[in-house]
C-alpha cells in the first residue's frame, strides 16, 4: 500500500521528502522518481541507515503524509 502511495503521489511528496531528509538533493529526488527501492538505497547511502531502518522510516513518513493529506475516514 505505501509503495502505491509513494509512487502515485511522488510529485506532491517531493517537497515533503526534501524536508524529511534534508541530505537528499534535487538530483537524488529526480533519480528516485517515487521508486521505493531507489529511496531505500539512497537513504542508506546518505544517512547510513540499514535497509530495515530506511524501510521503516519511509513507511512512517508515507503513512503520516497519507493521513494528513487524504484524511481517509
């Protein structure tokens, strides 16, 4: 589910992603293009996260974003 949200809303989420992970450059965000595996790898590289930590961080941020912007009942 979070993968679909990430890919489907990437253009809208880019600004938030840059706030969440300030070390990501515009070039990084272009390359990631909403692809979860690319984001995991980039977070590992830039922040030294384990794959599991990067995945958890993405899941948490995407869930928060979805709740804030879609307010599903």
